[in-house]
């Protein structure tokens, strides 16, 4: 089975990894704190999974950051170019 990176997932994943590393949190620690699996955290960071709003909220709480810190990256992104046709 071939995994497919999703453009919006790649944008979010880069930001998630950036913030996680900035706060000195491992994927394992983030998984435990958010109630998600380490594999899912990895899939998000690599653009293979696009999180639901609930998941974004869980991550924000786990990282003790604002939701906007995770999603404001989309303000500088050409949204039509990353959305599925």
C-alpha cells in the first residue's frame, strides 16, 4: 500500500514538527500528552495524515500553545493550490 502525502498535511506537519521541537517535546511525549499515538504524530509531521479540529485542539493543549500557533501557517499559504480539486 502506497502512502500519499497530502499538501495541506505537509504544511501542517512542518509547523507541528517546528513547534514540537521548539518546545523540546518528543513525539512520544506529545503522543502521551495528547492521547494520540506516536505513529499518528509521525504521520501528521510527514504529511500523511491531516488532523481533525479535535486533534488540533488536543495538540494545542498538549503543547500549551494557542491553536493559532499551529494553524496560522495557512495564512501565508496559497490555499487553492493545496486543496484537492
